């Protein structure tokens, strides 16, 4: 015991002078898709005003506190989309966010509009790998260095190259997305020598179907201390450590507020931890929502109410539109959307990508707002001519990543097909029937799809050069019209069968 007490005394009185401990707190969000209310996503969202109040409280207590957002923030909910993103600018400015990395859906208004929105934000949009095709110049600020006392924190941003096809290609035709690994290495070379901590805020994700992931970037670079990630909607309760890089992501839709703590002693990192804060955790920090944000939301809702509250259709029952459902397997709401497209165009077949379905269908009266939550992108319906051979290629691309979630997973109408997910990608699709008749690869069929798909969205490059033979209204309008004419009948499952699955398991799913 005497030896222990002596050791404690020595630690107290003989710690070298100048040794100081600092704690950096990084709050982070990603893939809110414009969820700003605590009632969003059936009440699962924390709410922007609630999160802002908590972050501001901690910022008052610790000057080394920041809020970084990893994108897919400016687009998603009808209350924001209707203004081309303008409505969310004052909300984010009031929230006190310090950095945003652009997500693929932040380009949905077009790259020109995103630049306009970025200039109106009081904090930088960072993207080191987004340049103009015309001259290679950076569109957004690549990095920012935050300095507090002697501590320097370097932060750079990266956007997923998948934006080239996960936003409507026409929206990003002026921009180019450079290799994020190479861009990260350049940023590390610039920032690492002059910063105590290096953080990358990226919209990259951890999806197995993605070429570039945050995990790959961490593995193929040296020097990034923390990655604040988005895109794959992955919940990382304690983060993910790859080599010496801590990757943090909150999932989506403001279900959690991420918190990373970095502890330093004399400018050297001694620990890094990540956790996800729940709505209750946020309330414990500050139970009163930020008034500036709540007042601004009231103004927005009042302006939009007359448009969104109009009843436009009716549904006899509720349909599930969960992301993990529509991006992985056949769904009733996917079949309904595909049927609506085929009905409107009169095409032989129709396809609907799971990433284009953003919410479920409620039962009872359906408002304009409900429709826009399901189909918020304003995509235009088109009819094109497609050969049987290209159609087979299309279906192969749809299922190449199964069982991984993929926004390009297709719901179909006017056809059925089987595939085997145990086989190599590109060799999975087997029997295809068009309205009950086996596919003829030499025959030309007509296909209904949204323009996003026919422009090569979700990397459907085989669809880019199809001959367009008809153009129609936007998906939300067609969906509304179909509901009023047909309701939700005849959308039962059975159009797509994975031969690698046990029949009983498939039925249970």
C-alpha cells in the first residue's frame, strides 16, 4: 500500500511541466434526406432543432466541439424539395453545422443549384474530388483547418464517384468525380504535416456493391485519424477501426446523432471513441429544441401546407416501403410503381428501381405530401425500345449484388424472371418471361421507366442509348393517377424468384 501511495504522489508532483490534455468532440450526421422534424420517419427522427440545441450546449462547454455532416442532406423531403433546397439553407445555418460533404442526392437539383446553395450556407461544403469537366477546377472548397489554441484540426471532404449515376446523370454532366483514394492521398500530403488531427468527411459508405468505400479508403491511405461517413445508411454504434482510422456513421434519417471523442496529450492522440446518441441522450444534454430552427420550420410548413395537404388519392391498405426491402427483393410497393409505369406508357414491360422509392404508402386518404415522400425526385416517365439481349443484361445488373442492398434493384411489371444469387455476378439470371412468353433476345420490346434509369442512373449504362419513343408526366403524378384508376389490386408477389433461397424463407421475408 505504501508503495502504491508513493507512486500516486510521484505522478501528481512529477508529471513534466507543459503536458496538457485536450478533448475534441465531433458531433456528426449523415443521410438525413431533409428529415428535420422529430415526427419524421414515423417519429424515429430526432429532429434538427433538438440536435442543434444539444450541440450548441456542448460547444459552450468545450471550444473544441464541431458538427460535421456527411451529406444527402439538402434533398429528400417534399417540404424541402419543393423549393429546390432553398428551404433548408436557413435551418442548417441556424443549426451551427461546421462542415458538409455533398452526397449524391444533394446533386438532385443539378450541380449549378448545389453551387448556389453552397454559397448561401454559412459553413463550407467540402469536396476535394469534385471538379468541373470543362477545366478541371475544384467546384467546392477541398479542405478547412480549424484552429483552437495550439490545436489544429484538418478536415477535407470527399464525394462518392457513384454520384455520376446515383444522381440523374443530366444533373451532373458538368462535373467529374475523381478517384477518392488518390484525392485522399493528396489531401493527407497537404494537411498531415501541419495538423494535429486529420479528419475526412465523406459520402462514400460501406455497401459491398460499391467500388469505393470508406473502409477501402482507410485501408489504402496512411494518416487519416477519423472518417465521418455516409451514403450506405450503416449504423456503427462504436465505429469501425481500419488500420489506425476510426470510421463513424449514424445510419440515416436522424435516428441517431453521432459523437466521436478524440483525446490528445501535448498534440498527440491518445484515444478515439465513437458512439451513437439517441433522442433521449440528446434531450439529456438539452431538453429544449432550438427556437431559431423551430420558428423557421413553422414558416416553411405554413407556406407549404396549402400544397401538401390536398387529398389526391385513396389506398385500401398500407404498403411497406422500407429501404432494406425495396433494395433487396420484390415488394408490393415496387410492383405497384412498376405497374403504374407500364399502364401509363402502354409498354410491354416496365421497371422501377428500389432507390426511387423513398417511403411506404399509408392506408386511407393519400395527400400530395404522401405521394411526394414516396417519389420525391421529380423523375419523368419515358417509354423506350429495348432488345431482349439488353433486357437480360439489365436484369443481371439488377441482381448482381444480392443479397447486398442496391438502389438499382428492380421491381418489374409485365414480366417474371428467376435468378440464382449463388452464381457469379453477370451469370445469375435464368428464365425470363414477357407476359407469359419466354424472352426472345433478338426481339425489340417497349419498356417504361423513369428518365433517371434511361439516362444510365444506378450504373445502368446499357440503357443510355435506347431509343425513346414516348415521354409522360413525372412519377409522382403518374403514381397518383394510377392509384385513382386501379388502387392497390393485383400487386401480389411472385414476379421475381431467387432460386438460391429456401422457399419457406422467401415467403417469410
